[in-house]
C-alpha cells in the first residue's frame, strides 16, 4: 500500500518510482494534488436519449474527445476512429478521398444481414452520408458497445451505436474559430518491387525457351526460337534498332544493350497530391440561448490522377430557453460534395491503380522513335502511346494518362440534415421532449467515356447518368422523470419513436457522340439501357428505461423496446428487446476510502437482447418478381421465394467490467469482458441453380463473439510547464460459428462451419516447388481403400485439396497514444496495431505470373524462380504455358499483423500578448502527418485491408503531411 502522505511528501524518490507513482516534481518542488483528469473520473457522457455520469453508468461506453478528432487530415470521421476505442475495428478498405471505413464493434454480428453500427447525431439516428459531418464540428463521439448502452435503440443498435455530438455555443463572449491547412499526400506504403527492363527481357526469354522445349524441340533449338521471337512476343524493342535481338541464345543481354527509356507508369498515373482545408465557426450564448454556426471547405486530391474529393459544408445550431417551462432547438446542416473516383477497386482493365502496376516500364506512355526519341504531332506535342502492339495482358490499347483527363467519373451529393426539438418542463423532475429529424441525400453519378481516345473511341464514346434520392425521418416523444429521495435516486424514461425511409433511383446510358467535349446524354445518339426503382421501409417503436441508485454506490437499470419492422410479415413483425444492468461504485465505500489508494473503483455488469432486420431487401418476407423484355413484349419472372416465417435475428450481449483510478487519478483504466451471441441468424441459404433460384432467406445458425477489452490512461509527469500523457487500449476477439443448418457452406475462398469463424480461409495448401522440374505443388489429402488418410502433392491445381488456412480476423487490435506539452509546445502520436489474422494478397498474384501473361509486369521475387541451378525455391519455373500457380492458395496468404503510426502532430501556440491588441485569444501553428510509417513484413501490400482479408486491387492508403494554423478570436 502506498501512503497518501508519502505521495505528497517532499522526500526524494528515484525517477523510476516517480514514473510509476506519478511524482511530477522533477525540480524538487512540492507536488500539488493533481486534478488533471479528476474531472474525467466523473465526466458526463452522451448515451441513448440523454446523458449520464460515466462512473455510475451501468453500460459500456467509450468517449473520444474533440481534441482527438478535430484537425485530423481525414475526410471522413470513420477513419479517425481506428485505434481510439477498444473493441472497435475500423478498416479503411480504400484510400480514395471521400471513402468511408468499415466499422465493427465487438466483432461480426451477422452472416447475411448488416453488421454496421448505428450512427446517431445530436441524439437522433442519422441516415445521411457520414462524409457530410465535418470533423471540426464535432464536440465528442461516444461508442455504445453493450446491450444496456444501446438497447434503447432496439434493432437499429444491434451492432453498436456511435453517437456524434456536434459543438454548441457557450455562455459568454462570442467566439470566432478559424483553421486553415495545406497538405500533401503520397502512398503510405511503397508498391511492390518490380524487375528492371533488363531483368524482364532475360526472364521472358527463359519463359519462351521453356515453353518451346518439348520432345520434338531440343534445348538449343528452343533457345534460338526464344531469341528470335522475344521482341515479337512482347511487341516492342526498347534497346533500339542496333539490337534487333537483344537477348542471345545464352539468355543474356548482348553486350552494350541498354534500354533507351524507362517509363514507370506509376510515375505518370500517380502523383504527390495536395490537400486544402478551411474551417470557420462563430459561436456564443447567454443565460437563455446559444448558437453555433460553421462553414467548411475541403479539397482533397487523390494520389491517382483524376481522383479527389471536394466538399462545402455548413451547420447552424441554436438552442433557446423560450420560457422557463419550454426549451427549443434546431440543428441544420447542408453539405455539397464532389467525388472524382476513377475505377480503383476491382480487376477491371481501366482500374487506375492496377494499370499503374501491371504495365512494365519498357512500354512507353508517349510514342517513341526507334532511337528512343519522342514522336511529336504536327503541333510539336508528345503523342500518347496506347500500346496497340502490346499483348493483352499489358492492357493493350489503353493509356489512362491520356483518357482520364477527357473522361468523367463523378459522384455528386447534396446532404441535408435537419433536427429540431421542443422540451416541456412540467416539474423540475418531469420533462417531455419531442424530436424530429430528417435526412435528405441526393446523389448524381456521371460516368463519361470520351469518343476521341482509348476504348471509348470504338463506340463513339458513352455516358451513364444515375440519380438516387434517399429521404428518411425519425420522430420521437420521450417523457423523463428524474428525482432524488434522500439517498435514493430514480430516473425513468418512456416514449415512442417512428422511423420512415424511402429510396428512389433512376439510371440510363447512351453512346455515339457526334462531337467531343459534350458530356450529357442529349449529345449522344444511341440509347442504351434505362432502369429505375423505389423502396420504402417503416419502423414503429415503443421504449422504456428505469435507473435507480442508492447512496451513489449501488446502481441498477433496465430497459425494454418493442420494434415493428415492415421487412417482416405481419405475424412476425414485432420484436421485443431488453437489457438489465448494475454497477457498484466501490470507491464510495468507507472501507475502500480508508485504503487511500483508489480514486475510483467501479464494477459493472449487463445483459440484454437486441434484434437485427437489416437484410439487403426491404421486402424480406414477400415473393418478388423481375421484369424482362421478350421481343418487345413485357414479361415477369419470379426472382425471390416468399419467406413468411422469417423473423428477427437476435443478439444476446453480456458485459462485465471493472473501472479504476489510482494515484490522484494519474493512472486510470478499464477492463471488460464481453460475450455477444447472435441467434436465429438471417442467412442467405444457397440453392442449386437448376431450381431457378440462387437461394432463399431463413433464420438459421448461431454466431458468437467473445473477447476482452483493456484501456489504460496515465500521466507519468505533470509540472507547471511540462505534461506527459501515455494511453493504451487493446482488445481481443474470438469469432465462432456455433450452429449451422448443415455441416458446412463454401463461399468463394471461405468456409462456414460450426467451430470456425465467419472468415475462415478454405483454400489449397501450398507445398512448394518440385525441385526436379520446377512445377508448382499443392497438398492433396485422400483416403485409401482401407479408410486411411493419405497425404500427397499434385502439380495440377484442380486436384489440390482445399483445407482451412486460418481466419482473416485479428486476435488483438488496439492503439497507443502519447502526448507531450511543454510550455507553448505540444506533441502527440497515435500508433495503431493489429495482431493475428491472415490476408490473401490477390493483388500480388497479378505480377507473379509464370510467363503465360506476356508483357505484364513481374515482381522482383520472380528472380528467385526455379532453375536447374536454383532447385530449392518456392517460385516455379518460368514458361509461357499456364500452370495456375497464382491461383488462391496458402502461398499468397500472409500474416495480418502490423503497426502503423497513424497520426503525429507538433504544434506551437504563440504567446497571447503578441495578438491581444487584435482581440486574438489563441494562435497556434502546427504540422501533422497521417499514416506516416507502416511496420509490416510483406512489402508492397497495405496491411489495412477489408474485413474478409482479401485484397482486390484497392486504392492504397495515403500518407498526408499537413501544415496549418488555428486562431480563436
């Protein structure tokens, strides 16, 4: 036990002890009682339909303050959550500016239904694009993780709730805040290393020779054929007319042969991009009202040419005490955004990221003469090389550098969000609040392929325009009773909520433009497809909650909510969801106080059930039909089987936690165990294609997520001029399928089976390379006549045995934050990490072909291919004959463990006396970086991948360096 008198004494204590016990007196002066984080011990947090004191709250909630969100160089707040909250997994599946991160709270809660959390903005569910919320408008973010915390949102909060609270004006003098920043972005992870032109030509000569060799062709003849046909096979000779056959029959470059150009396509299709942001807000208030008004501008260019995101945002928030018995408020936000997004996330030939990778540098992007000089047009300009001579594997007849500036890949959005409330105070302890929220999202997609250059020139260009309109509104009426009776405290809440959602979309395309530089469909002659549809959804809810505490020590709570969803049949439409919780604030007990050790000690537990109805269809129980054109006559075809017995998926959540603070609040932490069981899973059951349906939806199977969460907040040093904080959070996750309708279900590279996880890889096991001939080998498992298991190998991929190869889900994930403040300087760093899990790198296989993909770039790893002189390797021999060695197998399955310096910031606040005459209260200069360093073994791949662990030619994460200033008037 550490005596309080010892902590406050002037006795010298070794520096190591000072670190652990929080003795901040490095100058020998008496340390005053530290109140740095004492207010956080009993801080007020935003929870469902209200606020609560954190230490007395029976549910699991984590809060992120505005300091950890504002001014981060991210266009979407979902990308600012990674590493900030234990149990929250935020995976940025694309670095495309304006894209969102996939978020999972405490694992994967469903197989076929959505596992996305609910976003709540200023107390009301939010259906707009989360991009529309400016990080600089945010006051705090609360993450509700267990049933007690989120059950009042019923089915909408089954996968957790993220509550965003925007800033409000404060009582006192009006304030003006201004923030401007300029940044520069590049790739966060360097792309895969590739072979040079010299290496490529020698390697491909070898592939040709091996391909020619047969019983009728000798090695010497095959070598001569490879030398003779090499240039013709690749379609180009970068060594010039002096070396018509640059590689000799020995497989070596001729003496003096040097490439006349080296055009790395990554240099022209990718760039160092700029990022500009300006935010301005005005706020103020008095005893009866407050206001907050903000304007924002963001222009975030992507590292791929033709990509970027531009946004204009505004927000007006007003709260007023109209009468002593009436409070009203309004919160209006509007955002206009333009996302320029050329294809960058699949295997399409026009994928800008893939194109930069797969075209080798000996294919020029401007046409060249035989001597290596540039060809020029009549105006003396360079001529883009579309590579009609290139093999198909090298993206024949394409040059994105030429076509993208002429094309359009635009996504425009108008987001409007309006909220209003009126609160009636009948008695000091009895209040009634009515709320209304509306979200309107209008989307326009414009995709234009020019008629002058590239593939579009073959059809005279084409244009596709898509418009969709999403309107949703939520109304709620909540009655709250809050009363203290001596040492007793009671809070009761009851109410009703209604949610309406409607979606409309229309799309069409035309082709054959008469003139270039006209982008609208009216300018094209040939009408193509035309489609449109609309959907509606309704949810009616009734809810109630009761909380009781005695002596501010013992707390119990219970809640119930009934949801009626239009997705289900009338017989199964209603679901009832509930939670119970309790906590014991042990630090308020006399026997704990006498220890003089704990500033805070709280034990809490909760259990409850929530529903999930978030299927991809809005008409889950109905039979549906598709309409087709049959020689000009309309027709209908059944597209979905009826499932009238379909009902709610249910999540049962258990949470047990311990929260503590010691040493005058210099060290505080939280440890929690959770168990999340999903039953009656909404599952897409597959059917044999011969039946005419791909599958049907049913309630089958069970899924369980369990894990521990740990967070620690420390202040090792705090003096008058210097403060050092160190925070750590981490969580574990074990995802397991506990019940399925049949033994196992194979879906692509994944296997669903009882005892496994939802993302278990089910692919052949790589067995290496046959040292005798260089053929690839995969493992086989068969059964002999006696029923014994026999293991072997095969060089035919189709005969390989698929086996379980691990899960994509990490075992441990978290974040480490440290911040320093010395006088007017401030410094902070956030490091995120993930331990465990597997990633199947199908991007890498594109440049690992054995030689059958003529002209496509090669990884430098191919230099270690099998040869008679190098028989012991895991890269097969080269050949123009396909051997399927890049097919999905454990060979390309890599560890998902990584760490990333997610954010680093350095700032200096100028002394106020410099600006007092102009009324400036604060003037801060700063520089910060996002995704600065990544520690990962498999070079070239960004380890921050999709949840299912499979790469798919994605837009890489960006490293951004930002310089800026903040001023407060």
